[in-house]
C-alpha cells in the first residue's frame, strides 16, 4: 500500500512539474513528421500479464515492424527522437502506466516479448522478475545502462533485479529514485 501510494503521488507530481516539457516534446514529435506522438509496445508485467507500455515515439512511423535492434546513428530514429532517447525522456509517458497500476516507479524494467521468450529459455529464474510490477527505473538501471547485448549482461541485470525483489525496502526505492538521474547523466553516451 505504501509503495502504491508513492507510485501515485510521485507520478502525479512529476507529470505536473514537467508538463510544459511534455507538451513541448509532444508538439515537436507531431510537427516533425505528423505521425502519432505516442508509441505502444507490448510487454510482460507482474505475473507475466501483458500490457501496452507507453513511450514518446522516437522513430519513423512503421519502424516497429522490423525486429532489428536500434543501433548508433540508426536512420529510423528521428531528430527529436535522438534527443529524447539520449536523455531517456521517451520513457516519461510510462508514468501513465504507473498511474494505471501496470508499472511501479521502481522495479525490474519490462523487456520486449521476444527478449522475455529468448532469455527465459537461456537463463534460469529469468521469469522470477515478474513477481513484482515492472518499474520505470530499477536497481539494474542504476548499475548497468544500455541494452543487454549479451547473455552475460542480461544475467547481470537479472541478478540486480532479483536482489531488488528479495531485499526490497522503502529506503531502497528512494535510493534508486535518487540515483537514477545521476546514472542517466553518467551514462548519457550509452543511450541511442
């Protein structure tokens, strides 16, 4: 109950505080190519239940039909998309997922379905991360930035996720929330 209260109050506070930036980014995305402002992607939530995770659209319309991972200087990423991806601002609409109760401010990051299907076969206990709601940020995110490009890196992220689940405290959530902006800044060149 306390965690959910922090999720609701925290999400609403952040959305109200940064509303002018949200509005500006939404306008820039719309003006840039007249496509949709938001992008929905199916992810696994708590207990493996699927939900549509919300993002600001950072790529040209139709890019999601390709299974290719986004690479550095990828031509599918728009100009405004490069900026919001580098700062992780494209993830901010997930605060609406938090308000809906599909996500939490802090928890294991939800993976795309293909990654979940792949790594659940290759890594023991991979699906254990679905015991809790996925998060906007998490212990793995402040320790390791960037996409999991190898089995070893995904195992490292899973270890952090399981440590978070098994040792959760309110103070741990607050520590992760406090350290997330620092981690984003420190690892700003790893986002693409």
